[in-house]
C-alpha cells in the first residue's frame, strides 16, 4: 500500500507559498496518486491519499506563521485569515 500525505508535503514547500501553495501541492499529489493507482492497481497495490485540513501549529498560527504571512500580504487581519472565508449572503 502506498499513501501520499498532501498537507505534509505542501507545508514543506515554503511559507512564501502560504495557503495557495499548499492547495496546489496537495492537488498535485492527489493527481499523482490517482495516476499511480492506475499503474500499480492491477498488480494488487492500493494507493491512498490523505489530505487533512489545517492543523493548529506554530507553522500555521505562530507570530511568523502562514496565517500572519497571508494577512500581511492581503491586508486582512490574522484572525480573519484563521477563520477563513465567510459565506456571502
């Protein structure tokens, strides 16, 4: 069995990519795992992808974390970034 972990790979890329970079890398890993499953599935190898949501760590929520970086570059408050988009009415 092969397991790809989307967020772990994405967070390792760099803080400069912030949230969007994580999404792009997670999507790429998901697509890679789909292709890999088509290649090795017929031989009995199962391929899974695990992409957990945001995790409350210093890397994400710390003073120089992803949320602060996104807030500084977008003009939003760090709290707004942490809360995420709100549904429009």
